[in-house]
C-alpha cells in the first residue's frame, strides 16, 4: 500500500514538473509571439519557426496532460481503495472485540462444564459407595439413613419422592 502511494506520489511529481516546464515553454512562446507585433508575411522566418515548434511542443504537452489526468484518476481510485480497506479494517476490529468477548465467555463456560463434570463424577462415586453400603446393610434403621442419603444425592422431584414413599413400607423414610 505504501509502495503504491510512494510510486503515485513520484509519478505525480514528475508529471507536475513536466507540466510546469511545458507551461513555461508555452508562456515563453506566447511572449515571443506578443513581442512580434509587426504584421507577419510568409517570408517571416521567426513566425514560421514559432508555428512549427508550436506543433512539436503541443504534442508532448498533450501527452503529459493526459498522463497527469490518468495519474489523478489513479490517485482517486487508490483513495477509494484505501477508504474501503480502512472501513474493512474498522469492521474487523469491531468484530475482534466481539470475538474476544465470546472467547472469554466460552472459556468460562468450558471451565464451568469441567467443574460440573468433576462434581458429577464425585457424586457418582459417592452414590455408588452409598448404594453398595445400602445393599450390604441388614439393619433397617441404618438402611433408612442410607436411603435418605441416596434420595438426597439423586435430587428427586416431589412426584418421584411420592412414588418412592408409596412403594416402600411405611416408616422407611421417617
């Protein structure tokens, strides 16, 4: 991008210098023409020289003028491209903030899920141990205490608790 800008600036400067040179030549020729206020005849060598050199000077001037216009158009196009790129950059920067916040939120969610997975694993291990103990126990009062712990770990809803109470004999759940 900077390379193009330097190149365009250099070309513009060269074209500007050439235009100034040609404008100086035109001004000089106009002054020469105005200095010759006497009527011209076909035999006047200075007038013929001015006309013949005028054609030669006009061609490069037209070329440099066209080149200058092309460079001005190119500069305008480059400015448009630059504006588009800057707008795209601003949009990307705005999106970057959104993505950074989303990444932070997803990281927090990931850590929360890992903690939950760890807790679930620990709860499952505890439930397994309690169930083994429940199945091994023969004493009714100890079984009731262990069953109470099992129901707590399972986090049964009120309806589920009612179904369990109905199935078990009265007095088991206290």
